[in-house]
C-alpha cells in the first residue's frame, strides 16, 4: 500500500462518522474526515518519532500525512 492509498483509506474510513452540512447546506464531511485522519496519523508519527524516527514506517506515515492534506 502506498502512502496515497493509505491516506485515501483513512479519510474514507472517517467519512462515515463525520457527515455534516454547513450553514449553506454544503456537505463538509470531507474536511471533517481529513481532520480526523490527520489526528490519527499525527499520533502514529509522534509514537514513531520516540521509538524509531528513521524507520520505513515513520517515513511512510509522514508521506501519508502529506497525501491526506492533498486530498
């Protein structure tokens, strides 16, 4: 799985839990899902920075974070 695929998977997972409409009736679930995914990935990155900062996993999740922001 690539960082981009992981980013899309995380955002799509959270979409079901954050469905919401804004004042104008526009669906803002994507932004809410992205924020949830970023929170999850940031937690993983913080853990990996303490345990294995130069690992493949650490780099993978840093790239995944960037991909989430690009969605």
